[in-house]
């Protein structure tokens, strides 16, 4: 019996919700081969006909739809064949690393890479970058290591939260002392010689 046609169609979107041309879409049936593939057009749309399967499918059967594009992301969803004639499956990609490597292959060297992750264990992505960005101007942040008076040197800096730290280094004694605060770094830097340096460290 001829395999009945059933069109799976839809649009593939990138992580920003923009239709993505040149994506690869693959559909696999739970028990039937082969894998059916298509590439999205300039509008991000694809069409795959289940008549390309090697055996008859039935309404309610499980299928997996995988969409991917290098440097953009990938996503796989599992759904069921609904009714006769066709159905629409739109997919928004999840950004992920495109690095793949083989293990335990004879006569090959395995390259193991550490992919940076956030504190919560999820991958670094464009939507979830390293926590080093700020909406404030970089002019807020100060660093100085130019103050040298005899054997005393001062180094002041702030972190990205606005907390400041000033270090007093006695080169003759080989000791570091520290002062810190959470606001008004410029004023405290100006008054660095009269600050209370509570935190002590001997480098010798």
C-alpha cells in the first residue's frame, strides 16, 4: 500500500524570534526510517512530506522534529502525527554550543574542552552572557596605582557593584593594609592618606 502523504510545515526562528533561513530540519518517526530532511527557505519556512517514509504511518504516531543551524542553536521536540493532510510545527531554537567530539576512537586524539557555565549550571549564551556587563558608563569605575610617596604606595580600585578597595603598601616593612567601602570612591581615594586601614597582611 502506498505511504499516505502528510505535510509537516512551519517556520524556524532564532533565539530572538527572527525567522531563520538556512536551518536544517529533520523528522524521524518512532519506528520508521529513513530520516526526512529539509532546509528552511529565505523566510525560514520548511515543508516535509511523511510520504517519504519507508512504511505507512498512522495518526497518533510519535515523531521527533529537530531544527538546527551552526552558530545559532538547536532544538528537538517530540510530538504526534495529527489527523490527515498536514500540520504546522514552528520551532524557536535554543542557543547552545556547537562543539562536538568523539571519544574512544582508535588512532584519534580526543580533545576535551571545558565549556564555561553560569553559577546555575546553564550554558553561557548571548541572552545569558558572563556577568561582566553594566548599563552604567565605564567612567564610574576607577583604578589608580600611580601614588608613590617614599616607601608608601597606594592602589585603589572598585568592583562592578561599586564597592571600593584601597591598598596601602609599605615597601620598607613589606606590609599591605587595606581599607574598603561601598560608595563615593573618588572622595575616599582623595583622602587615602587619612583612611583607617584595618586589614593587615605581611608579605615577608
